[in-house]
C-alpha cells in the first residue's frame, strides 16, 4: 500500500534545515477533510478517503496508542513506587526519536504523519493550561503570611545553590567555553536555576501520592514550595519579558512588564471581588451556577491570549486567574469537580507524552563533554540544596530522617518542570541536547525522590509510642484529655452528651479537644484552625456549623465550670489523610481517649437514614494508628442535651478492651444520679487461672462490692452456654438503658463469641457492638464501643 509521504498535507518542502530546527513550506487542501470514509474507503482514490489522511482519525489512534502504552508502563512500574507521569514520559520515549529502529520508525511515521503532532500538541496543551489553572485555584497563598520561620528558611536557602552555581559558572567559564564552545554555554544558568527551585503543583502531587499531605513534613514542604513557587512566578514573568524584549529596546520591555503587572492588578481588583460576590450569593451546601464556571473558563482562554501578546506563555493567564479564584467551596471546589477529570487525567498525560516525543534523549549520540558538564552542574546544585535543607532542619531540631525526606521532596521534579524544559526547546532557546539532558535529570530526580521518601518515611510510626495513654492506667486525681470528633451537625448533640459519661470534677478534670472534620475540596493545602478565641454568646441569632459546635461545647464547659475545659478545632483535609489530623491532635494534646461518630445514622423509628463509607474508612484507619484508646459512638437514641442522669450498662466479657470500657463506665458511676449495671458474661469452659481472667477479676472488684457496696452500681454475672443466649440476653436488656458500653475485644478469641464472628457486619465494632448496632435490634440506647490503646509488640 502506498502511504505517500506520511503527511497530512498535500505536499511539503523543506526550506531551511539546521541542526535543531527545520522550516517547511506546506500545501493544504481547502476545505480540509477532517474525517475519513472508514475502513472501506475507495483505494483508487486513497488520498481523499484514507483514514491515514484524516486528522480526526489519526488523532483518535494517537490518543489510544498513548494511553495503551502509558497504562502498560504504569502497570509494570507502580509496584516500585514510580510516579504516574513517568509512565507518560516512557510512552513519549517509545514513540519519539529516542529509540531508533527502522521497523519501529515505519509504524511511527504512519501513526504520527507530518503535521499531526501540532493537532495533538494543541489539544493536549489545553489540558496542561487547565491543569496549572486548577492547581493554582487550589493553592491557599495566604499560607505565605502564616508560614513559620522554618519554611521561610528552607525556601530562601534555595537561593544559595543559585549563587554558588553562578560563582562556579563564572569561575570555570574559560574551561567550559573551551570544552563545549560558546554556542551551548548560554543554557548553563537555566540548569542550576531550574534545579534549585521547585514547583508547587509538583510538590503537592508528590505529597498526595505518598499520602503525607497533612503530615508534619508534608505541611512544611508544601509551605516552603509555596514560597518558592510564588517568588519564581514573579521573577520568571519579569525575566521572560526582559529576555524577549532585549532586541526591541527598553520601551518594549517596560510595555511588556507594565502590561503584565496591569493584567494581574486587574484580575485582583476586579476579578477576585466579582468571584467573591458569586461565592456570597451561593447558598451554603449548593453548587455554583454553571454559567459562572463557563465564564471563568472563557476568561482563562482570553487571559492566555493576552499573555501571548505580552510575550508570555499562554498558560501564564491561567496561573494569574487561578491565584485570584477563592479557594475551597463553593467556587474552587466546583471548578475542580468540573475540569479535573478531563484536564488532569485525560489531556495532561497526552501532553507529557507529546512533549517527550519532541526531544531525542539518546545520550550516546550527544556531545559527551556537554553531557558531563551539565550533569556535573545538576549533581553539584542538587547536593548543595539537599545538604542546606538537611542542615536547616537539623538546626530546627528535626529528626535526621525527616530532614532528609524534606530535602528529597523539595528536590523533586515533575510534570511542570519537564514540560517547561520542552517548551523552552519549542521557543528555540536551547538545543535538543541541552533540553534532553535536563529532561533525563528531571525524570531521575522524580523517581529517586518518591522512592526515597516512601522508603524512609513512615507517617504512622510517630503515633506508635510506648507511653500508656488510656483510662485504665490514668493516675488518680489527674486530668483526662479527650479528643471528640464531629463530621456533621447531627453528631454535635450525641458527642456532647457522651462527654457526661466522663463525669468531670474539680479533682478529676476533663479537657476536651473538639475536632470538626471537613473534606478538602477545591484547595491543595490542608488547613488546621484553632477556634479558642472564637467565643459565641448563647443568644446568638445566626451561626454557622463551626459556631454551633463552639456554642454547644462552651455550654458543656459552663455546665462543668472548674472541672471541664473545651478547645475547638477545625481540620480540612482529604478523607484519605484525615486520620493523621486526628492522631496528630491526640498525640500533641497527650489525649487518653478519642470519640469517633459511627458512620450510620438512624431515624426515630429505628431504620437507617444514611450511610457514609468515608467515615467508616476513617474510623478503621484511626483504630489502626491511634496513640491512645478509642470509642466509636453509635447514636441510636434521641438524646437530649438536658439529661440530668443516665442509666448505663456495661457488658463485660473480658480482655483489655473490656477492662478499658469498664474503667470508663466506673467514671460515669461517680455521678450519683447515674445508675450503672455491669453484666459479666462467662462461658462454662472459662479458665480462672488464665492471666487475662485474673486481670479481669482485679478490675471487676470495684463493681462486685469487694471493697464495699456502691449504691448506684449493680453487678450481675451470667453464664452463657451458646451464642443464641447472647442474642436473647441483649434483646431483653437493651430497652432499659440510655447508654451501653462494650469493648471491641480486638484480637480476643472466646468460646462465647467465636460462633458469631462470621456474622459480623462491622468488624470495627466487635461482635457485641455489631449486634447492638444491628437494625434488627430495637433500642434507643447509644452504644460506645471501646478499644484500648494498641501498644507496640516490640520494645
């Protein structure tokens, strides 16, 4: 079959051919044929109807091929921890000029005929533009004013490698000129500048992939990257105008820079207030109207065209507008929801592949001296940056492993860096060899950074302390610290009422840290807010959710004046990482107990009203990593906040979780208006000499009347023959109580419950807790399922 000249054009002639760039004269047919006649086209008139001459058909084949190769590479490399964009880059290497094979080149020419790359690049470039736009929409640049001294010190330390790089470059200038010539020496400053700074979208993406976005080092790295990126954007814009205008005189330079500043001022003074107006007129919980999304997308393109007139990259307008969009819901989150899938996950990988396809990465055919000098500069600058970062972190008393991890994170390169190198090549600023070396170094640094941090840093290890933080081992007459979590308004009253069980007194005070948990939508940076200074008056006529939490728990503090202290916080982070916020707060506040709301919500008639699997997943993760004891609160009743006394049941089977639960139950009995019933269920084959049973017996002495009878405590021991007796027992007693406290009994094997393990629907509640939370069991009692602090197995 005759494939003509493998071009979408009627004919093309090379007018000027140089080492790196070619100029063509092309002839096209008007109107162009966009679609083909399909597989059954007329072969006698192949030029008119062949699918290989149809731009749309070729584009479809190119996209399918790129995605197929990318997914195959990712399937093979994801187990090694290699970033996803590396797979897109490998697809570009396979389809580009790097691999030289006559057989493969034949099919490459069929798949990528002359002229088709421009269509693929143009369409995917919109993906890159909106990828940057969304990343800067999600950027909370107010972090700059809230960033601590460590982040500023780490960010500003990146200027040192740039200065040392210039000093080395000027000192070795004669040697470098003699070795590689003056033609390629102008790329040297770009090498050490680009490897000294970092991109905020790249760092945020890396932290998200590593699932450490809201860890301590994640927040520090993100803050440092934000300072560097905002500074870099400003200097890059001015420097670009200076370089491009250098041949046009000072007047052109001032026009370009002035226009750039005026455009940004216009966006901030007019665009941002208008977008804030849209946010204010959007009802809480409702999405922004689609017309406003369309208007913003339209202005992304308009500002991009204005940027090109100011000799800036097209995506510069998207960056400016993205910085002005109010982050978070409702506007920022709606933009992310509408645009992220198509731009970030569909067009963006294609853009990476098409960029890599332009560059020949075959180092063996490059100037060996050029390769050695550029790689030497990159290694030197990167090592200086890592050592400085580690030194500053160590000076701030950070562990050595965490210091190395932060240095590796800030040395990472990614999509933005790789694409920037190739766009400089498109602008004819650098040769193919220079750009190829920088692209290879970027791919290597991206891989090393992710694998290195993943191997060195375990964010959960800091929660696995050896200090006992639970109620059982709490010393007498010491304060009990509790972290109470709230997701929704329906959780406020049940969680607040459950705090009455802890019975705060002046001699046994309770400190409650209330944590409101919100999903991070429409922003990149997780946020942790303290509301200690936001006091609400009882008579406030209007308040939002956070103020409602403050109001309810302030009332609790006033009710137990001198015995209870309440601190309110809000954590905004992705559900994937939300457990870190809870565990970090519990560790920081030396909490002994965490209260987590159950993921099911019941109606008054006992049927399930809603089910949130995100909350369930969060609860399970907290139970795996928490530095203290935990209680999952299953609210099945219609609790009121004015209850003066409670009838509480404690179902005791034995084990560490049950002992912890019993200690909590005994605290509630210290309030004489409460009445506690303790039911001990034992099997016929229980061993009295078993060590766990001996510990159980010791804890039970206080409620059995060994040390004297307690008026408001009733103890009953029940022998269980089989599992059916447990179900019958629960059906008989659950209607009598306001609260039922049980232990999860995680990892405890018992003849009483072994037959029911396979029936368990919610393992995080344990066997008894799962039965009590079953819709088949009619009760209005709230259930608190307790798990004692999980201590490390090795000392």
